[in-house]
């Protein structure tokens, strides 16, 4: 089986997007350290940097929509396949 090419930080953001698939995905919010992304599932508490979400978007693992400051990012079919490679249970 293939191994994922994601870093731990990228994998964490993708797993939160997967957990939040039925809750609106990741949402862009303002925080004390700038703009971050947070999963909308109640169990998601980690903040993900914009650079991580942007990288996942360019890798076609997330699809971003909306305009600042109300953007959201949802997992794509490619992202779901990547989750399978991670072996993550979300």
C-alpha cells in the first residue's frame, strides 16, 4: 500500500476536514495569531494555518469557496483517497 506524502501538520488539517465533512468543512476565522482554519465538527479544536490549507488546496485535497472572511474548505474525492492512505479514522 502507498504511504501518504503529507506532513503531520497537513495530515491533521485533512483529518479535521474529513471529520467536518457533514458540518461545513473547515472555516476560516480570525485568531490572535492571524487568520486560521478550524474544523466545524465539535471534536475539532486545532487551528490550522492558512499556508497548510492553501497547500492542500493546490494539491487538490481540499476545495475552498467563499470570500474572506467567510471562506470554507471541504475535502475533495482526492482528499478522501489520501485519508484512506493515511489509515485515519475520522
